[in-house]
C-alpha cells in the first residue's frame, strides 16, 4: 500500500529546506492593497495557463472554478484512488468528506506535522490554520 512505502525518515530526507530571497524587480514600490488581482498557474502537460481572479477564485476566461480549488483536486484524487482500487476506511457505501480523506492520509499527516515542527524549530513561527468549515464538503463516491 502507498502508506507503507514511506516512513518518517524518508519524508524528512526527501524534503529539502528551501529559502527564498525576495527583491524588487523595479524601482516603483507597490502599495499594499494594490496587488495584482490575478493569479497564474500551470503544470507540466497543460496546454495553457490558467488565469484566476484572486478575489473570486474563478477563472477569468470562463468564470468556472480553478483547477487548483480544493473540490477539483479532491475530485481528481478520488478518481485516482478508485482507479487504483483504494478506498478510505469506512467510505465504501457513503459520501466522502474532504477532511476525512485528508485525516486518513497518513503520509500526508506525518509530513504536515514534520513541517509544522520544522517551522517552529527554525524560528519561522507557526502555521496559520484555516477554519475547519473550509474542509467540510462532500464528494459522491
């Protein structure tokens, strides 16, 4: 099973610490609140960029939700799990909640806890958590 292929030490060893250096690309200073209202994303294999209105989370060209929204990513994850014949424990006969799937993903939870610890240990602070309601939605399985 996928969870058995990873252990705690592999997660730490394979996740490099990345630091960023930020600098101004032009002499003009951008005022807070005047940030761009778009976000652009792409991945290998995509035929085009996706331009998203940051105020609404919707694509600028079609008004549909972004391919990176939680529901779209959860739908893809669920489709992949079904193709692999993997089921989240206790979900075979009912709808699956996003937060339940995340909690059942042991490698993800282990990596997340290690990430939280490393932030604190390196003096970078604590991770700001989202309201739990944002992860309480269903998919039909």
